[in-house]
C-alpha cells in the first residue's frame, strides 16, 4: 500500500514562487509564436523596404548619368527593377495586413512605414515612366487617338444631347 503523506505547509509555501515563475514562463512561451510572427512580418516589410531603397538609389544614378536625347535603356532597366521591388513591398504589406497579427501595434507601425514608402515609390515610378515616354517621343497625356470616323449628323453623339443643326 502506498501511503502518501501530505506536504508540510512550509513546503507548499516554498513552491508557490516556483509555480508562479513556471506559469509566467508558460505564458511567455504561448506568446512567443505571436511575437515571432509579428517580428517576421516586420522583418519581411523591412527587407522589402531595403531592397526598394537600393533600387531607388540605382534609378537615381541611372537618371543622373543619362544624357538628354540619349536612349533611355539604362533608365528603363532600372525602372523595371524599381517596379519589381515596389511589387515585392506591396506583397509584403498585403501578407502583413491579412495576417493574424495585423492589429498588433508593432506590425501596424511597420505597415504604416511600408505604406508611406509604397506611395513614394509609386510616385517615383510614375515620374520615371513619364521621363522614359518623353525620351521615346511620346509627348502629352496618354489618351487614345481620336476616332477616324466622324459621328453622323443625324445621330446625337451623347444620349440626351440635341442633334447638331443641319448645315444650310
């Protein structure tokens, strides 16, 4: 027969701090995957930001080294890289926003910084695209050319608009 004796009160009292410490360790272990996931989201955004910044510097160098009237080949190559890095950042932000910890304060700060950089990168990309198009000879806004067929005088061009007056 196994006769278990109760633990003396001082032994139980001595074990309470140990149990409390173990409970805290278990709570930290439970929070560790969440913190690690938040950290991973921010690291992914920072990595994409770093690559984007490098691409922006290379684009600026290509623009500064180009001569007016010269082919825009180097600018176009760096623009393609800039657009690819912009898309990488967009993907990292999308994954962070869709993640389980999107409302974590640290992740929100990373998303805000990444979103601001994304807006700037898109503006830069648009400006460089305008430069490339200008160098290729495309001037003005990119609008479709006017239709070679003139509208018939008996059919109104816009619904509800009066028909043009017949020539006299």
